[in-house]
């Protein structure tokens, strides 16, 4: 059963990702109208907002998987957390790249230290620290420390989300929560939703691939460790 599910995931996820990304790209560059005020640069919006949503979702997955690991000690949960953290970092980095590209012609500056941008940068730095810990620490306590850091880091996610409500910022006010009252053309909403689905499929595919690779890496490490133990015992016997 598990093998069948794995084969299905290996087949379905790439196809689903390809189709949704192709449809989303068509929506952004062909289907939606050009914004009357901002012009072509506004099309970054269709990538920037879904990327931010999926960043929150990926780091939420890290936090939940880390909590499960601390509770039950399952290595599968730890692998999911590690994989989701890497994917979340990619998406968060793209958020921090697309935001300034959009801001430069609209705000007249690449970066301003307002609450939304600063808290997002803090979020990025926390999970950079998480990945550095996973990469360079080899102690037995590393997964536990990483899980605690991941849960702590996720506390910044609601701060990032609420920052434009709690403080006066240069960042635009909520668009998704504003519904149709935000003034977006219905076709623009369709493009946002398609990109959201596309990035969701892409995130699922990347997490799945990275999870499988991490599983294989752990199995190889265990095999090498057992081989080393066997060689040590053999040399002692001789």
C-alpha cells in the first residue's frame, strides 16, 4: 500500500505541478488585464502573494512536524520538517526578491524598514539558522534543538501576517482578506488563485522529493555506521 502511494505521488505530483504552473503562467501574462496605475510591474503581485502564503504554509508544516517529532520522536516527522524548511526558505527568499522588484518602481526604493519587510527578514534569518544548524551540527541532540528552533521561529509568522494591521506601514493593506471590496478585477482574482494552486503543487512536489532524498541519506548513514561497527568488531576479534 505504501509503495503504491509512493509510486502515485511520484507520478501525480510532477504532472499536477506542470499543468498548474503552465495554467498559472498563462493567467498572469495573457489572461489578466494590465493594471491601470502600476502597469506591467503589477504582474509580480500574482507571484508575490501566493509565494508569501506558501511560505507561511511551509513553515507551518515545519512547526507541526517538529512538534510531532518532539512528542513522539518519529524520524519521519523530522525528515518532513527538514524538507519543508528548505522549501519554505526558497519561497521566503523569492518573497524577499520579488517584493523589492515590485517596490522600486512603485515606492521609489528597493527596501524600507517597515514592519512587514523587517519581520519577514527576521523570519528568513531564523530559518536560515535552522538550516545551518541542520547542516553543520552532527550531535545526537541536533534534531531536538532544530525542532525547538523551528517552533520558536514559527511564532514570527502571525507577527508578519498581522504587521500591517498592528502598525502603520508602507506595505499595502490586506488584499486577500479584503475580498472583492479590494477593487481587483475578477480575472485578477482568478490569476491569484491559479498561482496559489500552482505554488501549492510545486511545494508539495519539492517537499516530497526532498523527503525521499533525506530518507535515502539517513539509510546510507545507518548502513555506513553498521559497516564501521562491523569492521571494528572484526579487527578486535582478530
